[in-house]
C-alpha cells in the first residue's frame, strides 16, 4: 500500500486531535492545546473585534447590529497541490436586532468528515481495512446582546454541542459565555474607542464518554469526562477618520480559571484520564494575542491585514455592495483573506471566505414604525372605528369607542376632536348633562386646541334646545369674537339667527343669516327661515328665491331632503296665494306622499283643484290624504274640502255627511301646550332619577375598558333604553302638539265654514224635496182634473 494516504491520514488525525483538544485513553500522551473547542472559539479566523457582528468573540458587541444579518463563513487550511482541502470549519449566523437596545442571534458551527479506520497504537491503516469512521463537532450558539448604557453593553452566549468521536460514540453538552463591552469614547472628531472582555465557557461544556477507542463500554467509574476550558478574551477596538480605519487588539488566555475548575470538579491526579500523571499538564494557562487592521480604500472596498492569535499573519480585502429594496438600504459583503501558519507549517496557507448581508429595516425604522403604530396608527384605527360608528349614527357605541380612544391613547393628536364628537354623541342621545360636562371639561383641558369653537358651539346648541337663549347668545358672542374664522362660526350664526327669529327680531336674524355663505352646513336651513322672514315682510319674490335655492340642491342628504319637502310645501302655498295654481300644484306634487309634509301638500293640491272647479280631482287628493294621514290635524279641513267638492258635483246628501264629519273632528279635544307642559314635568322628574346612571355611563366610557367595565355596559344600556323611550315619547308628543297648532290656528275658521256649508247644503236639499212634493201634488191634481173632465163628458152624453 502506498504510504502517501497513510501520511495524509496521519496529518488529518493529528490536526483533528489538535482541534478537539480532547483525549481517548489511548491518546493521553498528546498534549492539550487549551480545550477541545479552541480552533474556533479561541481563534479569530472568521470573527474579530473589528466587526460588531462577531458574537463568538464577544456577544456584547452585537448591540450595534442595526439590521437583520445573514452570514456564512468558511475557513480552510492546507492545500493539496492547487486544491484546498476540507481541513477547517464553517459557520452560519443569523442576527436580529430587537428594539433599540437588544440583539438576538444564532450561530451554527460545524466541522467533520470521514476517515478510514486506523490502528491507534501504530497510527497505520490495517491492510484489509476498508471501513470508515465519522468524526465531527456541531455547535449551536444562541446570542444575546444588550446595551445597558450608551457606553456599556452586556452579552451572553448559550452553547450546545454535539460531538461524534470516530463513530464510536456521540456526546452532548452545553456551556455559557458572558461578555462586556465598554465604549468610553465615541466622538466624531476623536474617534470610537472600546474595550472588550469575554469570559468564554464561564460554565464549561462537559462531555462524558462511556466507550473506549475500540468501542467497548467502560464501567461508570472509568467513564471519561471531557471538559471545555474557561477562556478569557480581553481586547481593545478603535476606529477613526470617520470610521474609515479600524484597528483591534486582543489577548486570549486559556485555562485562566484552572484552579477554580479543579476545585469545583475535584480533579485529582489520574482521576479522569486514568493515567499516572499530573492533571495540571492539561490545564496549563496558554496566552495568545492577535491584531487586526482594515482601511476603507474606497467606500466599496476595504483592505485589511492582521495577525491571527494562532500566529497566522494574513492579508485580504472586503467588498461592500448596496442592493435596493423598497424603503430599505441593504448591504452585501464579501470578505476574503489568505494567511500562512508560522508556528504550524503543516497547515501551510490558510484561507477565509465570508459572505454576509444586512437587510431589512434598521432599528430606528422598526422603532419609528412601532412608535408610529402605537402613537398614530393604532389610535388612528381606533379613531376611524369610532368615526364609522358615528357616521352610521350608532351614537351609543360611538361614544364608548371615542372614550376608549381617549383613555387608552391619552396623547393621540386627535383626542380633542374625539372629545368633541363624543360630546356630540351624548347630545344626539339627549344626555344633555353629560354632553355639557364633556364640552366644559374639554375647554379646560385643551386650552390651545382648534376644537375650542366647536366645544363652545356644542354648549350653545344645548342652551338653544333647552331654551336658555341668553346663555346661547353669550356663547355665540365668544365664537364670533374669538374664533371668527372657525368652521363653527356659520352654525353658531344660524342658531343665533333662529333665536332672534323666534323673538320676532327679524332685522338681526336676517343679518346673521346673510352672513352664512353657500357651502356652509346651515346655509340651506338659513334660506328657509329667510323665506319666512321675507314672507312676513311681504317680499314674496325674495321668499320664492330662497325656497328655490333649497329645492335646487342635489346633495341628497336625508336632512336636506326633508328640508326640500318643507320648501316645496311652502313654495306651493306662496304660489297658491299668488293664484298661480299650476306652479302651486307642481310644487305640492314634488312632496312625497309619505313625507312629514305630505298631508300639507295633499291638502294644498286639493284646494288648488277646487279653485279651478275640478271637484273630481279634488276628491282624489282628499281620499289620498285621509288614507295616508288619518291622524293628521288637517283631517277636519280635508272633510270640509270634500263637502265643498261634493256640493259642486252636486251631491248634497253626501256633502252633508262630509261636512258633519268635519264639524265632529273640528270639535274634538287635541293635545295642546298645557298638555305638553305636563309631559315635560313628568319627564324632568324621570330625568333627575336617571342622572346618577348618566354619570356612570360617562365614567365607564372614559376609563380603560377592563373586563369589569365591559360587563357593566349591557345593564347601563338597558337603563338608557328606558330613558330613551321616555325621551322619544316626549319628542313625539311635542311634534304632535306642534302639528296640532296648525289646526288650532284654523279651527274657528273651519267650524264657521263647515257650519255655513252644512246649512247651505241642507237648505238646498230641503228646497229640492219641496219642489218634488209640489210636482207630485200638481200631477195628482192634473190627474184628478182629467178624471173630472172625463166624467163630465160622460155625464153630458147621458143627458143628451
């Protein structure tokens, strides 16, 4: 057999054993070299202090990793001709920054291969040996780094090891590193100076072997324990010239805690190695040093040189590339150097390849996004959720949603607007006391907010609804004087104009309404009130222009549609008074039959047909009015108009029935202002009873939504529904009284007209009956006269 494979294999075995630093009973005479993991945890072949991603050198360095980092490294030594052998190891690292202070990562280190079985005593291959054994180490290193202060960082490595010893046995162990990095100087002019200290295997890895080199199981007392050494790595790093040049120096001391671990594991002569020699031979302290320098030749290329701590000088370069991704700056780095082993010529040339990429958002980008989501995006989502409920007029749920936003995100920049809208919710729910408190508290809290005129307008609206007109006008003066350019100005002017209108102060009201411009929310409503003022002032054409402005709107909003119904009805009445009956009917016809103004429009249309002597069309409109609005206060007048139409047909008997019905309806008792006052007193008493519950609703809404508070809300809603039912009943009764006022204003006239028409119809019916009796008597008399004449003729014939 050729000796070349044997020599090559012998070199492999010797190199492997030097890397492993461990022992089998048959190889106890090979000296220890600082622990069985020294080639990759002791050496700085792939990682050194010039790089902040060097988690193996010191996990505390990782605090400056700013993006996700993926790294693959390959270290090899000894060439076989021009071909690089597989002697060496490889490394894969994944690092991830967390927040502004923390970094986590994972490094996997591996080496190994297969080798023909060998006679360990003679270090030669057996002639008939064709079998192979597998050897190798696999390390999983979890990294954690934390920046405790701007000048101090701490870190730790948690290491798990799996070792395959020539296919004889596999063993597992774990260890722990602890690192410190101090950065006393970090100045744009003086440079960046840092000191590194790393205690590797402060808790050493321990492997236990229960088989000898022949694969025979050992007794428990003879089991071999293999210990990782505790290593100290102390170094210094400096970068200057705006980080264009970086230098580092490191001293590595193996077995620096030898006495400590001897005492901990009670190592005595021959106990572990089962050999008659001093254990101290394997725990001698071994010191090494390394130095590294790199310089930015151009931004894309760095040149570097150094002395690895295993006495290997090297030179190399680092190539940096930038590749873009949306919203990110990403770096790809290719690192290479070649060296020569001075103390171990059998290694020959050494090479290192490393490919790394920094990608993804930076710490600042992630933190800013997180802060944006926490301070802006998340509260913005809550705000939008509340706004959707508000726009859908789900005011109960919207109020709690706005309260949740304010309590959970007290610094959100739209909380002032959310507070105003929350007050509006309670205003829409007729919880006026809560709304008033919210507006007042908001005025005190948001002293510089742009929503202050809106808070004042909310208070003004509450005062207006509660007939506190003087207080309302005071708030209008505040808005007008302090916030003349605010959006609330137009709505405040409208309410103030309404107050002056109700006081018959038409000049002041007209002046305020004329200040409201097209596009302002209350503009069309102000035009309607202006039409009434112009009507009262006998300015019919101006009133018609006001109403036509309303009718021409195409927005389609529900409140505008109702306003348009009122405007068309009013427009029809004005045209009717001007005896322009065609336009009157056209205006009345634009009011839907089911509208709140449908009864007025149908009645106006019926009157218009009577005016042009079309009783049959009038009767059709009256029939529609009675069918669609049986409870309308216009029913009495409708029957009066029906009587008129029947008299024109003429159908006096049916007319009498309609007129009698009109009188009956006109004489009935309807709810009036006195009844409304009684209802209000009863409601106010219930409101006082409900007041504590209202306060509880407010407190619940403005607190963080705990389970207890959420559990209270269904009962609060049930209590509110009782209050809302009372409120709706009062509102409906108020509308009924206002409608009845339309009847009361015409009641006397309806009674007079109905009585006169009834008398006339009755008289007409009586005159017709008398004429019929006279005609019958006349006919009877004629018949009698004819009979007498015939009898006289007969008698004359007899006489002759």
